[in-house]
C-alpha cells in the first residue's frame, strides 16, 4: 500500500492513510503492523471536509 502521512505531523507519530478500492485504509504510524481501519470513500471525504472547516474542533 502507498501510505501517506500529513506534512503537518513533522516527525511525530500520527495517522497514515492509503487508498484502497472505493475506500481509504487508516493506521497509526507508530504501529504500522497494528490494526487498520477501512473507511468508505464518501465517509473519508466527509471527515476531511469537516476537519478543514473546523467542525471537529472540540472548542467550537
């Protein structure tokens, strides 16, 4: 899989994502052999959009 990590993460551990057919697979970069979460493409787009707009900010 072609795993990608946000450029905002610097050298810190964070979430990595890789494309899969009609989905995105997500894992913890600190545990690359650990559990993975498969998210449907529509759900992934919704998550990213909400993150971009600040809708996931708990201080909001």
